C-alpha cells in the first residue's frame, strides 16, 4: 500500500527536522573544536601566571595543533571502514574527556598532555563533521551547508582570542575548557538520536597506520627539538642528540613507508609537482606566521601594555578580519579575471613587511599601532591561504586532487605546530639571555604575576628586555616570509580549469579535510552551484533553447519529461515534494503555453511541442556538462561523469525560486 501525499509530506517534514537537528549539532562540535585552536591565546599569561611555565607556554597551543594535525588523515579512512556515526561519537568523547582534564590540570605538564588528548578528538571532529554532510545532505544543498561550516570555522578563528579573553576576565581560564562539556554533551546526544547514516558499503580502504605513527613521531621530535633545543644543548646534550636522531630516522622511515604502501597518507610523487611543492612550502610558512603571532602577541599586549585579556583579544581581531577581507576580495577578483599568481606574490610581500614592522615594537609602541601591524599581516595572509589550495588543485591530475588538497592544508597545520613551538623557544631563550645580561638581580624568566610585583626601576628594565626578546622572533618570521615571497615568484600560472575557482568567501581559513579525489571534486562543484542563482540559470537555459517559459515552469516541464508517461497532479506533488497550489499553478501555465496537455482522466503529459522542448533541454544539459568537465578526461574517469550527472539530477529536484 502506497503512502498518501499527506503521509509522504509528514515523513518528509520529520526527516527535514532530523537533518536540521543533526546539522546544528555538527556545527556546534565544529565550533568547539575550531575555537580551541585559538581560544587559549589571550589566556596564556593568566594560565602561566597560575601554574607557571612562561618558558614553555607555546606548548599549550602546540600540543593541540600537533595532535589534531596528525589524526586528520586517519579519521576519514576510519569513517569509511567503521561508519561515521561511531567515529564521530568517539571523536566527541575524546574531545570532551580532554576538555575536562584540561580544566582540572594542576601544572603545565598536565595541561600540555591533556591538550594533546583534546587535539586527538578535535582533529577528528573537524574532518568527520565535514564528511557527515555528504551522508545527510542532498547534493543540491550540499554547497550551501558546507558554506555554513566554512563560516563557522572562520568565525571561530576570528573570535577565539576575544572569547577566551572574555571568559578569563569574567570567570576563570579553566572555563575555557569546561564550557565545552555541556555544549559537547548536548551535541553528542542530538547526534546519537538523529544521525542515521546510510547503509555502509564494504570498503577496501587501507589505513597507513605505520606512516601515521612515523609522521606523528617525527613531528613530535621536531617540535621538541625546536622548543627545547637551547635548554637541552646546555643541560642535556645527549638528549638533544637523541631527539634529533629520532626525528631524522622517523622522517626517513616515513618516506620509505610512503613509497611502499598501497594507499599512502602523502604520495611522494606529489612532490615532483612544482605547484604542490611550492604550495606546501609557502603554506607551511603561512601556518608558522599565523599561529606564532597568535601565541606571542597576547603576551606582549597583557604583560607589557597592561591590557586585560578581553582587550588583548580585541587587539588581535584586526588580523583575523584582515584575513577575511583580503580573502573575499582576492577570490572575487580571480573569479572575474581568471589570474591568480599576483595574489600570493603580493600577499607574501605584505606579510614580510608586516612581520618586520612587528619586530620594531617596543615598550612605548601604542597598542593600536601594533593592531595596525596585525591588520597588515592579516591582509597578507588572506591573499595567500586559499589561493595556494586553488593553485594546487589547478595543477594536479584528477587522481591526486583529493590527497593534494588535504596535503596542502596538512602542511599549513604542521607549520602552525612548528611555528608556535619555534617562536616560543626563540622568545624564551632570548628573554633568558637578555635578563641575565641586562637586569641585575633578576633570575631568568619570570611569570607574569612575578613581573607585575617587581619594584621600579627593575620592572621597567625587565619589560624593556621582554620586548627586545620578541624582536628575534619577528626577524626570523619576516625572513621566512621573504623566502616564501621568493617561492611564489616561481609559481607557474596556468589557465584555471572550469571547475577550479576561488573558495567560497566563508572558507577563508581553509578547514583541514581528508577526501578522495571524487569527493573533493564534488565539493568544489557543489560550492560553485551553491553560489549560483538557480532562477537565472533556468532563465538562461530557456533563452538558449528558444522556449518562452518562466524558470519554474521550465523546471516542471523537465520533471514531467523525466516521468516518461502521464501523471496526475497528486502524483507529481508526492514525487516532487511541492504544494498543491504551486503544482496546480505550474501545470496551468504549461498547458496554457501548449507544452503540456491534460487528459480526460486528469493525467498530465507533455505535448509534441513540449517533448521537442524537453529534448532540446536535455541536449543543452549535456553540452553544459561537457563544458564543466572539459578539463577532466571522462573517458578515463567515468566516475566523474556519473557524479556530475547525479548532481545535475539532484539540483533539479526542487523548483527555482525568484530572488530579488
């Protein structure tokens, strides 16, 4: 027995409510995971003031970034093997356990360890939440929903330092982590109740566990050497040698494994591609500049300029807004002119100037001027971040599209981990040396609370050396940015593929992702279509094939044509999920135009004129599809053509709506 149209509509509405509930929960967990990348920045002085450890405060940021970076390539494959529901639930549970333990930490080593645990869950939340959208959202709406994810990720990056400062001022730094618990548990309950993934097909996915372990070991050893190298060189040279040897052996082992396994995390052949090599190198430096600045500037603003955490967060906001502004502008310009090389070249040049200007700040530099330098840095970063991904996508073959995209964002994340550790180590070493040499009576690095209690003129001397210790940090960063500028000059600009355009403005910060080439191409196409006005698309189609129909009537003509036989109005309402009044209006217009006929039994079908128009529409759709896929060999990759045809059908399931 078939459901009546009213029963079908009720079920459709219930499914829609579950979709919205699940998607809202996904947005919430994505917000929490991405916030924790930057929310601790303005709380660092307060944290180390309470539990100590100014010399190693960058590890509070580095531990989370490092853990989340390493697990991103694994979670996508685990979801393919075991199902995304259980993988997502596990990631949320790990993230919440880490958050609880961070809020209860009593010393710096505990906090660093628990931040690492939190990052293991946070990295999985970001990449799995994005993948779940493909399971629950129809392709015709997927681009719009993915745009929401990009917006939340970018917004959390912008607001993280400001929100962290507010929580510290109003409550305690521990609530930066504990606030995740009620929100995360709510999201977990909603996901458990409403997320019903489609039946999982048997997967031949092979997980490169050995490669992932070696990469994690190598990155951890490298970060330890960069952050503790100066101390170990004096106090424990054997340990420094052992860590250095471990990092080298791990990297060599990783390269060996990646050259042997069937499904490597990072195919070595990609590094023979000039665009990928330049993109990952510049992305690495961009990550260093972004997270190195976020880590150390709040220390300067609070310790030297005497700002409270909320005000320090406000002074960091211009950098994030600069990223958004230049990312949006450059993306729109590229869409119009089709050229992109000039933007990473100019962006790295601006980064170099901004980082050099930051190396000139002193005790008397107004906080607003420092914010101006940060705004300039953000403008440079925004001209580079999304363009690098686009340039790489434009230069690699289809088989490497997915892994090349994830590899580019992976190297930027690695750069953030190494940059936060390296710049923190340079600052701590320089401060220790400066204080010992210039401030009699001071005993090396003091915590913020101890600095505030120093008597004058000792306090002023200490603050002067504190700022001086920041100069080699930004000198190093500006030198690296200058090197990135030279690299961008070597970018070989090639005409953009039809399907490769600048990312949506909402994804200025480029979320980490792990996807197959087919999934990445689908994401790109759905992002493009999400920005199109479907009413104008159908309007242009009608004009090209010579049909004098409104776009919504043309849409119904195509749906009746697909039916391949007469259908009643009730059957069309049920199949197309449209209301009776709208369906009746569209049918009346089709009959009046001579494109459809109504039989004596109330069945509708296309007239001879309508069938001819439908045939022209199908031919036009094939031509549009061929134009879209002109850059991809569909004879060699039939899965691409099949995907595009499925997308075309999905986009046609709802009528276009006239917009103002």
